[in-house]
C-alpha cells in the first residue's frame, strides 16, 4: 500500500457536488489521490473497483488502489487512481452539460416527471441529442446496476459525466467513477458503525431517478436491457477484504463483507452462472 506525503501539493476540493461533505483530492503526476471524509470512502472505492475488474462490463470503470496520505500532520486513509483524461479532454458532468446547452438545471428538469422510466428516457434522449453518444441508455443502465448492487447513494447529476475532446469537438463516454459513498461508507453522519445494519439498509436512498434502487434499476433495464454480469462470489470478496483488514478496523471490513454477501443473494440474476 502506498504511503505518500502531499504537503507540497495543492488540494482540490469537491465543493458543491455532493451533500456528503467536502472530500479532499490531489492530482500528482497524473495520479488522483482522495482522502476519506465521511468514513471509509477509500475502502469502498477499492473494493467496488476490484470486484468490477472481476466482472463482465460493457463499459469500463475506473480502477482504485488503497493509499495512506500524509497531509500537514494528518494521516489519512484514502485511495488513488490514474488520470483517465488526455491533455485534450475535459470531464463534463451532466448537470453542467445540460445547463450549457439549455440554461436549465437537469436535476430540476427531471422533477417534471413522476416515474423513473420517464426520467431515464428523458435524460438519455437529451444527452444523445447533445452529445451524439448513441448507446448512452445502455451506459446508464450498467451504471444503475452497479449502483444498486453496491448501494451508491451519491449518483446525482453532477456524478455522471461525459468526456469532451477540445481538439475534435466530440463527446465520448466516461469510465464509471466515484464509488466512495457505496457500501454504507458514510459512518460519520447517516450510517454509524454502531447503527444496526438492517436499519441502515432500510434507510439508504438512491439518486437520481428514484429513491429506491430497485425502482430505477428495473426502469432502466426495461428500457435498455440487462448490461452487467458480476463474476465474483463470496470467495473473491473474502480475498479482497483480506487485503485491507490492516487498513480499516475489523468491524468495518466485517460489515462490508456482510453487505456484499447479502447483495449477491438479492441480485442473483446479475451474477454469472
């Protein structure tokens, strides 16, 4: 596990993009470092991305590795990932993209529709029209499947993005990124480790199309079909957790393991046979 001192580097804050705080980030030699803020975001990023590496995805996902960050006297758990953008590329969140082309908020526009299926269809049609990315519906569906399985409570319209190439003027799909608030990682505010797991699972809510993960997942799959096939089982989960048992307290890794085993049972149709 890498341990790095970042005192000499400027920090980029993520202000305004999430209701869950202001996570600290640094870009060092084309590597992004992120420090935990709400709990065990680094663990969530690493575990989710490693399990996705073991799966059959139609669209790629960013790969995260664990990191310990030293910053102005603090020792912070976190994670790191390679910069997936070239010099000619910019990452454009859907909220920013939609405002640029229409002058309206995409998040607010989605509230005009009552059903998750209507919201997803509207968003996909608008993004295709703006970007020309024809398979955006399948991409969103894969994202909804990943988010439902790993309980990503932070997939708002600033957390879905496309890539714009300034040289060619073309848009392309971004790798799926930002799994930090999966797996009940927010133990600082909403899901403290002392809170019963069953109660946490009952109260976690999804974004951006419905508060219920399964409602928006089923709506996306009805429109665009099933996309992902998870190829890991309990053995692979235990292997991944074993790698991080000295990184976070045992009670955290145990909780994550319990969540993942339960999700395998719940979403058996997404698992490879």
